């Protein structure tokens, strides 16, 4: 029991120290080089108004906004035309049919990159909202660290219950398992994380790594693209952008389930051993402390309370850094169970070759 408690406390200390190496977006850099903001959209009518208004508030200049309508069957295109309202900084293009072997979003981003004229390529998702000074702040980080890519995990104002459990888990996985000092200081591809909703490239780094075409069949193209950037000799800066960027990823529990289902098993390399190891790890250190806590309360074994307190403190630190709900940390055992279940469901689906369904398309 002593070793178990000590390990739990070590995780807390490591997470605290790791967060010290997570740069925040605060200082701003000036530049007169063109920035291309590139946004793929497929059936995003609910996000059109919010994202266009957010983009129009950006203060940086010169800038161009290029949006690709990727075969939408809803009112995405008509709402775009209405909301843009003849703003000449915007260009809307219709996507080409999806070729065999390509993932829909990856193909859309590839087409966008071919239209971009900027010195920098800034890929955003339609459900992202940014602050007015976001570009100046990202440029500062890029120039300070001489990076080819700046990326970060936004604040997630999630609504559905499953989303409240799983979506903030992205922050926890990265800030706990990834040594941020190594990730941000080195070009080692194995020490990398990225979020596809927020990818700011130096144009030369994007071209050196082969761009989206080089990861055309990847469902986790953000991570694979970041690794290629590092492999081509550029640094990747993972920053804390939660004060300036929010992302409302999913609106229903079904969307949460399907979204994580298509990513999580592929994200750990389609490796069953990794699923087993991670499941055991999170059960032992993040689920088991809850029944242990209850047992300790009932039997007045106060030492048994410490592991759950360690879990809460560790999760609370990540939640504060990522601007998540102030009470989310209390639900970490339930979130861990959700994470274990989605890993196994994703693995089983892959093994059975059932395919992952997203936005009307099925991927293997």
C-alpha cells in the first residue's frame, strides 16, 4: 500500500513539473507576412455563424480566409455566403470528390493548402473560436522557439455527459504522459502531440514534411503530420492556448462516442498490448482509488484516502491549466472507466473490420 501511495504522489509531482514546460500564449509578435487561415467544412451549418464571426474579429493583417465546402448536404454553403457578406478576405471553394485511400478531412486540408498564398498556413476546424490577437501570439511562440508547427489543445466547453468525461481527458493524457520539455525542445518524432483543430505551420515546414498528402489515409493526421514535421528537422511547439481558443467538439453523446471510437485505437498504434496495459494502469491508479476511498471511510483506514486525493489533485492541476470545469476533477474515476471502455470498443471494431463512421463516410 505504501508503494501504491508513493507512486500516486509521484504522478502528482511529475504532472506539476511537466506543466511548467507548457508555454502560454501571452506575448505578441509583429509581422507583415500573409497568413492563410484554412478551414474545411462538411455539414457544419450549426457552426457557420460562430466561426465566421470569430474570424472577422481577428486583428492581424495581411490575412486571407479560405473555406472548403466538402460536399455538404445541409445549409453550410448558403449560410457561409450570407454570413461572409462580401468580405473580400474570404474565399469559399467547393471540394473535389474524395479519392480512394484518402480521409475526408485530410483531402479537404490538402486542397486548401493548394489555394493558400500565405507565408503561414493556419488550419482550424469549424467548431473552433479564437481571440482577436491569436495570430500575433502564435507567431511569437513560433519565432521564439524557431518551430515549424505550433499546435495546442483548446478549451473544450462540452455539454453532453460523455463529452464531459472523455473530451477533457485529451488534456490529461498529453500533460501527464508526454514529457513537454523533450517534446518542445527536441525534434524526436516519438515525443509529439498535436490537435487537428489548431495547427499553425510555417509554409516551408509544411512543404518539407510533405503536407497533408503525406498522411492521406490517416484518421489521426494531426499527430502523424506533427511527427513528419519533426522528422524533416523542424521543431513542433505544443502550447497552452486555452485562454485564446475554444472548441465545441461534440453536441451529443453519440457524436462523442463515434468521434473517440474512430481515433483512440488508431492513436495508440492499433496495438492490443497498449490497450491492455493502459486499461490496467488506469484501472489500478484512477478507478480503484474510489472504492478504496469508500472502504477507508467506512473502516476508518485514513491512509486509504490518499490515492483518491492524489488523483483529484493531479486532475485538478490539469483542469486549471486547460480551463475545464472546476468540478471535473471529482469525476476522474468515471472518466477513466469511460476511457477504458472506448479503447476496448475501438479495438474490437478495428479487429472485426467493421469500419469507423464519421460525417457520413466509413473508414477502415
